[in-house]
């Protein structure tokens, strides 16, 4: 006789908020698990829920690494004071010069998910580079907690300069048409805003739930921006109004989209609890259309 099927655990907003605090703010893993245990009602339930909140490296890629429609490779190029490494993908056999896009990772570094996003971007007709911003420290480790710790220890100014070097690498690439945009997620979304301030050659920027640039720096922005935010992301959304006001006051070209009822990292399909397919699909189509228009 078959036993009863176990019910899928209910994941509450408070659990998602605790995970966000753990991955972005002050909680360490022990404190996070203690809070999750309290919210879930037991340690056993918390142990089941925790992987659902986190991103899973075992999640299947949307575009296979060996997809014959693409040419993809690991590359090395000159950064600020040393080499940068990254993952470069483009349509296989493309004869025309391609618009180029920097794909900037979350605070987990250059992992399998971001490589997959770069391949998705390449399938849309772009020369896509996903830099590893942990290159100065030996590259992204397999341990996500270690990667987050390393991201937190990066020199901010050098990191921005490495982003500018990534833009220059793509601008001069033989397969590119000279036009370069950037798309980034979470930590990478904040980096897109910083690139818009600091990379004079950037032609377009798309930031997903990323920290906004300082209002005083907004006049330096030349690239048109598309800014995606999650309606439930109170931490990042607290900066929207000031950013909008500064962009408007400086006469900048920008579009802000807020996706109601979804969480930070809604685009990350490897996170079962936070991924929202409808919002992700809509934001992606808007992004692709915007980049094709601005980088042609």
C-alpha cells in the first residue's frame, strides 16, 4: 500500500525576506537557518524549504552548453591591473557584425546560470560576454557562500574599471558592430547602473532589480536605460523614486518597469521559490526589443 503523498511545503513571504537578508545583508547561514526553522515550524521543514529558496546549480539550462546554434568559449582579456576571464557566446556562423551585450552576474559570481543567460542572449542575435568579476581573486568558486563573501570584498572602484574594460573589449571585438549594451541581475544590475555612469562608450543598459546609481552621478549617464524591478522587493525599490527624479531632472532616456507581486530575482529560473515565469518572460522580451533597437 502506498503511503500518503507528502505535501509541498508552503513558502511564505517572510521566508523569502529572510533569505534575501541572508544573501544580501546581515544574516549568516546559522542565523538564517534558525529564523527559517522558526518560520517553518521545524528543522526538518526548514531543511526542505532552504534549497527551494536558493538557486540550484542542478537546474537544467534553458540553452544547452553544446547547442549547435551557438559558438561559445571561455576568454581572457585585459582588465584593470590584470587579466579578466569570461564566457563569450554568439550565433554560430554569423556573417554580419553583431551588436554586443555584457551579461553581468549576481553576487554568486559567474556560475552556470549566468552562462546560460549569455547563451540565451546570443540566440537573440547578440555577441554576449559574461565577465567573471571575481577574476582578480582567482575566479568564481563553486561554493556560493564563498562567492558572496568574495563579492563583498571586491574593491568597488577596480570592479567598475573592470566593467569598463569589458565594454572596451566588446567594442573592439572583430565579431561586433562596435555597439555595446549591458544587462545585469541583482549585484549585476547595480553594476549596470555604475557602468552607465562610468563607461562613456556604453550604448544601452538594462538593470534587473539592481542598486541605483547615486543621484549626483546621474548627469554623467549617456546610455538609455531600462530598469526592471520586483514589486515585493522593498530593499531595492526604496531607491526607485530618487533615481527616477534624478534621471528626469537630468533629461535622461529611461524606462522603469515594476512587476507587481513578484520577488527579487524573479528572472532566475534556478530558484524555485522566487522565479516568476510570466514576469521573467515579459521582462526578457522587453529587454531584447530594447537592446535590438538601441544597439543596431
